[in-house]
C-alpha cells in the first residue's frame, strides 16, 4: 500500500479523474487504474479478480430474476467460497487429514502444492457474498457490470478493505457527476497523512522495540514481556487503523465516501462494544451474514448464547488465516461475548426479581477488564505468542506485572474518560500540520522496511 | 406499532426499569440494545407484524429509534 505503484497510480488517476466531464468516464478510468494496480502487484490476482467478478455478477443476475432464488444464492455463495478455500485453506485441510492419517489409514491422502494467495482475495470474497445476499434479500439490484467490476477492484480499498457494501458505493458511482469539492481533497489528504503517521511513526516504531521480546521472551524480564503484549495491542491497532485511514482518505480524494473501520475500539467498556468499534466493516459482515442467520436456526438460549457467538467468531478468526492460532483467537472472543451476555442477563434478572443493582463503583473495572481481555487475545493471534504467554503466566514476576498493569489501567481509564471530550474538542487541523506529518512519515519510512499486518490476510 | 415495540423493549431489554424511553430514544448507538437483543427484536417483529427485516437494515444508522424501526417495518 505504501508503495510507488499505489501513490503513482493514485496521483495520475486523480488528475485525469477530475479533468473528465462525466462520472461514467471517471468510473472507467478508476476501473482501468484499479486493474492496472492489481496487475502490477500480481498478474495471477488480476485473473482471479476478473473470474470472480464475472461469476458473481452472473449469479447476481440469476438471483435477481428468479422468484425462488434460494438455490442460485446457495450456488453463488458456494462458488465464491470455493475460491477462498482453494487458495487459502486447502493446505490447512491437507495438514489436518495428514495428522488424522496416522490414526486412520483408510482416510484418503492428498498432497497440496504451495499455492500463492491472490492479493485481496479474502476481502473480495466477503464483498461478493454481501452482494449476492443483498440481492436475494432485495436490498440492492445487480447494477451494471462496470460498476460491479469497479466495486470489486477499486484500488484504494482493494488490499485490505474496508469491506464496503455495493449498496453504499453503487449510488455514488451512478451519480451523473460527483462535484469537485476542495473539502474532499483536504479531508482526503489529512486522512492519508494521519494514516501514514499512525503506521510509519507509531505502529512501526513500537513494532521495532517489541519485536525481539516476542521472538526471544526468555531473554527478557517477564515485566518487559507484559509491556510487549500491550505494545503489540497498540501496534496492531495503529497499523490497521493507519492502513484504513489511507484507504478511506485516498477514496475521498475521488469524492467517494467509504465506511470507517475503527471508532476508538480500545476505549470500549465491554467486549460487545469493542466489536462495534474494531474492524467495523468485518464485524458488520459477521453480524449481518453469519450471526443473524445462525441465530434464526434455533430459539434455544443455549444455541443463541453458547454456540452462535463462538461459531461466528471462530469463522471470523479463521478468515484471517488458515492457522489454529487465528481459530483460537476467534473462539476466545466468542467466549468473551457469551460470558458478557450471560453477565448482562444476570444483572437484568437481579434488578427485576430483587430490585438489586450491582455496586456502581464496579463500573471502573469495565474498561480495564475489556482492554486486558482483548490484549490477552493477541497472544494467540500473533505467531510466537505462546512462549510469551508461558513467560508471563508461569512466573510470579509475570503475574505480578499483570496485576500491577491492571491497577495502572484503572487509573488510565479514569484519566481518559476525564480528558477525552476536552482533547477531541481542542484539536484543529491546519494544512501546515499535514505537511509536518508527511515529512515525519517520510523520515520514518526511509528508516524502516514496512508492511501492513492486515494486507497478509 | 410504536407502543407495542416500546413495550417489548421496556420488558425485555431495559437494564434499568426506571429509564424512560420514547419513540426517539437512541437505543443501539446508546448501547441500550445490542446484537443479541436485536435478534430477539427481529423475531418479535416477524411474529407480531409478519415482516422479516434483513440484518443489514438493522443498524445504528437506520434502526436506532423506535420511530426509525416503524419506518423500516413499513418498507417491507
């Protein structure tokens, strides 16, 4: 994303885009730029994008025209998902059957050669599932092929989202002419500068300082391992939020409004709120197309509270990659949602039956508990996380460090809630500030070889 | 329709029975109802009014207040 290809294509297409008189020509230009961007990064990815787009558009037309569209919708989803399974999960499944083979000799054995994961495939597959399902639910019409191709390939959001919905992007592409506004250029460049700052200055430098602790935790004091754990929590947030800011800001330069992906997630007072603020486009997808449909399968409380969140979040985890660490991370969050929901029900019942409320002072624990829970989840998410976990939890010093940091978090939480509104009200953006940020980013970029964590998914 | 929805929300989801809500109270964005509650609300609407509201319409932008809920239900 922070590459010559991206910013080169962005600059040239931006000038040509605003010179063109009608939106349909601009859309053609953006489509050509997007396909060129994908082709420059990886020829194979371009073929996959075009094939998937043709397939999904065709299925969308069938679903739209059929009265009973259930079978066409199912076929479309299976087709789109097959591409993801083929490229992303076949090796993982082969590994499972290989290990089972040692116990059951009759099991068929197959070998899978290393397949290169086409860029952006995890994101395009989710976009296409939402497209096909929204047509089935009669929320959108299939639109014309060129708009759908642009939706599938738009280079500003191609590599790692946000996972925008066709329903939101399509009306913007259909407008006769998006008016040129100076404010769009200002807001777009500010967002890009802020994104670069988050990524290159905050995330990369934190990553630089904690990398060796994650690699060799035994060589460091357990207290430092706890710091590295929180450091990674902050790094992954600024890395992905930085990427999202660049993607949203770049789209805004073309007058296109793309949904936000983060809303101060680490300030969430509970795990349910966290998932309304973290990777919003993905959590909205999970909610709309997995959580709600799964919930409808049974009205039993055990199913709704015990199974649905765990299954939905396990799928969310495995979407990030074909590795058990992501699956474990998803299950961790699913269980967190279940426990939080049971706690909510307990509170409601207590008030209704006995008229008793929980002590209000317990509310100060809400934020630290949530932040600690999410941070512990990253132990599984990051490779080499388990040695760090062992180093922290199997030593008295590590446990003491966790306890002390929890107490510190309580004070930090109080301070944040006291100053939050005052700080956000006082910040005013000036053009010179954008330039300063860009200059700092340039210096940091030249000092570090940089990659986005989420572009790997 | 508004009254029925308000009664259901008061009975099922309100943590504080003394909290007063009306047709314009923000429910999702204020954290009064969450995704689990929305699943029950979706089933209630289907049972009571015979309308199935697709999940992408049940958002903080379009389904936040009872007044907005009524508008969405009438669209389907």
